């Protein structure tokens, strides 16, 4: 069990939990993830650790209500207990000193990028951050990014804030302008990560992406999260979820993300009938 | 009166007992494929008494040596025969704390029932069925719930994983007064018993009841704790005060075949498939949140117990056709005889001497067919089984929408990667001293599938038992005395093989 000591709603579909988890906070590194599970018959949901505070003994998760479970979890209030929290999972990243890095975060990807951005900064890198949202009302953590970035570029799909366009629009400009980038970190929807990796490929800039395939246990047992990297099958939960973006087979990843589309839709329909209030969020 | 009749009874010998095992009631195949309830219903009291009366109480029994945890089999059967059921349970419990589980899932035909003297001439005594009868009665009567008197020794040990190896080791240590903590990575205890073995072979509620025994011994179970990530083994020993650690995390890292098309949707490892159905109760989707996502025509690759489970789960999940595809023949199949028979009865279609060579997908990335090739058996390989060789020109297409890989597991690398100095073999399994189960690191022991590769529940329990004795010794604790047992007969070398 883990107590939700702080809860904030970032947008109609995005919410933040700060969870009491001193042991996980102690062991966490940038790139680690956790699995949460709640209630009778609840499924296991993997989420990247968005922040950890060893002194407070907490970890932070940012969750987007996209399916039945994440919508239902939105009902949990500050002070309530989450039934199951396991982690840290994944191999985590020891971030080494870099001169200059670009951190690209798309939508919810802002959360998992943050601890890595901070680690880059702490390791002495000059950090350029590109943050993209669909629209202004979905934005969060710009202040946190501001504090760790030497330069922060914001894009929105509809132009309601910052540059109109995608993160790739901004990345293109940065790549044209900067000739000495050591590393690019790109986390967000798979299509976005693929596009970023394609942009850096001609220049051979090392590009790290964080994959979020479907998984059950998160410990290497199910093999559901297998992805092809450099022509080899690997398990994202144990070998990743961070990989070399130039080696990832994104097309396969995109197809595999649709494994349970039909079942997920059925569950959502059911939820709408059972608990109409949860679904009034205009998805 | 009773005693006079008994005195007159002719001496029981192999010639006077029933020639075959007392049949065990089962759900009919056509009924059971529509539900997840237990297939085998267990003996009634009369049936158990009839079967117990088939044990001829050999002077030098050989059944005990066939049991990896050496249950005093003749003694418990005698107690059953004399309707001293509670005593029968106490006798089993000395060596095996999970009789209701082992009575269901042990491969008795290759263990105690193989070495049973009666079995040389007739059908062996139904030891497993009797064990289950006693185990079930103990659960029903609450005998397992009795708190045992334990004198704390002041020593502390940790188990990694909460499957059968750890449970056995934990109980042995706890009885010797060790303060034991079990760390489990999943959200519920039981390991492979929970995620691997389907409800219709081993009901989950039964596992939980059997595991209550751990509480009675003050064994602490910490779920959601993944060792190697949350804590490392050096940390557990240096900072957390554990003098000994027992690694029993199972093998559970699924193998694929590395053939084209394995990324398509509709392809599962048996681990994933069974975990979705068993642990996450996916057969109750959408009432439960975890979907299974299977189709109507299922191919299961492999022919071990896990393959049988996957086949039989598929039938119950509503598959129209379930094909079991195996590159050798039924004779080489590693599944328990009973599991194979059950699968055949239920309508699983077997394709012996067949191997997949590629998987073909549709435009949307879903499996639509599997290309296979027929095999023939050549000379025996290193496993002693005849090596399957592809027969060129026999390639054919199987139209399936779901493929389940049940071709074994490898070692999960997390512990080895995070434990400096822990030696593993070339497959990643942990190296141990066979006498003690101790690893290359003093105080760190290992057992079960992470040492042997995928094996059985009872072998894991046997490893837990061996490790517990060595761990006690390592901590300087004298093991509790074992109750007296009969002189053991020698098992012929042929059978031992």
C-alpha cells in the first residue's frame, strides 16, 4: 500500500500523485518506472517515475486518463491509499557528463523527461528543452523545466501557446542552429519519438528514447513488452525502457500498441454506462 | 468385535489387493471445457479408504525415496486407513507443508508412485490422490491454522520469491526459530502456483488458505518488492541484517524461437498468456480489468505441462480449435501423463513431429497463419531424446490467429546483474553447491527453477528443504530433530533414471 500524499489535477485528463514510497525513492534513478494496481480485479499499469524525493521519501507520477483504469484512478483522493505499487523497474540510467543535450518531451512525456533533464543539468550539461502539448490547457511542469533548462522552447499543436506546431518543428530549428549536440533525449508518443530519431539520424547524434509497450508484470516474466532493437528482441521492462532511438523498430512498436484496442474500447463503453460521471471529460 | 475380524483377515499381499487404483471422480470433459472449476474432484472418504487399503506396508518401503521431500508415505497411508486423518496430516506436514497443492500438481507417476513396490506388478498406490484427500481435509477442518510453538533464535533470513521453494525453506527455518521475511515481486504471494498453474488444476483460494500457514509461523511476506531493483542482495545482508538469503525467483524469462514474425499481435509467451488468465483472472474480463486478447484458432508450441495448461485454458476461453504443435512425438513429450490425457479428452488437436518456421501476419499486424514443417526423429541428442530433423519439402500453412509459445524459460537476469560475485552458468542459471544449495557467495543460497531451469513444484520444494538445513548450519543453529522413519528400501537404478 502507498498513500497519495499530494494530488493535483493538471488538465481534465491529466493528474499528478505524490506517493509515499521511501524505499522506492531511495533506489530510484532517472528512467526507472513503477507498476501500480488498485482495487479488486484491477490491472497492472506501468508508469515512468516523474520525480523522486529521497528526503521526503516520495515519488511522483503523472497519469493521463486514457482507459478505464486510469479514469477510475482519477477518483482516488489525496490521503487515500493505492493498493499496490512496485518498483523501481527497468534498468535506469546513469547519466554521465555531457556538454550539450536536447531534451524533447511530448505531452505526458514531460513527466518522464524531467528526472533525466535534472540529472543532465546536475552532471553539468548545457540543456535545451523542447516541450510540446496539443493545446495550452494541457500544459504542466513548465516551471520545473524552466529551472533545469538553459533554454526552453514550447510548442502547441494549435498555437495557443509558444510556437505553433509539433516538437519536431522546434527540434529542426535547434538542430540547424546547434552543431555540438552530444545527445538527444526524446520521450512522448511513439510517432513523436520515431520522428525525432529520424531527424537526428543523418547527423548521427546519439538519441535516447523511452518506450512504453504493453506489459503485465514488468519484471521480465511475461515477454509482452518485447521490442526489436538493432534487429534483436529485447524486453523493455528489463533491458530498457530506454533504448537507442536509431535502433528501435518503431513500426512494430506502433502495431503492438494496438494489441488490446478492441478490449480497451469495450471496457471504456462499460465504464461509461456504469459510472457516467467519470467519462464526462470529453475523450 | 473389530479386533477379532481383523485377526481373522488374511495377510494383505500384492495378491489380495485391488489391481487398479480407485478411480477419482472428475468433471466430464464436455462439461469442464466450459468452466474454470477443478477438473478432478478428489476422493470421497470411502474412496480414500479403499485406496489406502491397497498399500501393503512394505518392510523396506521405496516410495519415500521417490519423494523429493521424503514424506513418510506408508505411515500417513496407514493413518488414513485407520481413519486417523488428523494424524495423517501431521505426518505429512513434518515434511511437506503444502499437501493439498502437491497432491494436485506433483508428477507422482515419475516420483513416489514410480518407486512404489505395488507399482512393479499392479497399478501403484494412488499416493498423490491420498495426499490431496488429507490436505483438503486439513484445510476444511482448519488443522493447518494451529499456531506452532516456536522459540526465537535471534537469527534473520530472507527468501526472494514466494513460490514453492521459498515457502518450504521459510517454514523449515521458521520452525527452527529464525525470523524469516519473504520478498515477492508481484502483488500477491505464491509465485508460479498463482501465475502459472490454472484455476482448474489448482484453485487460487486453496493456495491462499494453504499459505495462511506462513502467518501461523510468523513468517513475514512482503509483496511488491523486487530484489535487485528495490534492494540488492549486498544491501540486504549488510544493511538490513539478513544473515542468509535464499534466492528462489523461478526461471520465468520466456523463450521465443527467433523465427520471422514473432512481433505480430496474437503471439504470446505461455507466461504472459497464463499470467493474464490466472494471476490477473483475465477470464473474467470485462468484470476484471486485464484483457487476454485471444482468438478462435490457437496454436500452442511445445508439449510440456505449461503447454498443456495453455491448450486447456484456450478451450475454456472459447477457442474453436486448439492445436498443440510439438517437434517430437508423444513419447518424448515432457508433460505429465495425466495432463496429456486430460488435454486429449478435452479436444486439443495434437500435431506431433511438427515445428513452426515462420509466422505470417495480416496488413494490420495480426497473426493469420503459421508456417510449419514436418519433422522426423534422428539420433539421440545430449538430452538423451532423439533429435528432431526437418523433412524438406513438407512445409505447410496452419491458419491460426493466436500463437502461444510454451517452449520453456530462461533465467531472469535481474538478480545476477545486481549481485557482484554471484556465479551463473552459461544459461544464466545460478550455480550452487549440490549438497547445500549455497551459491558462490557465502550466506547466499539458491534453489528451484533459477538453479535447475523449469522443473516441478516438488523439486523446488526439495531444494528449499536442502537449503534450509544448510542455512541453519551457516547461522549456527541446530536443525530440529526429525521424527523417526522406517528403514528405506533401495530404489532400483533403472527407476532412478
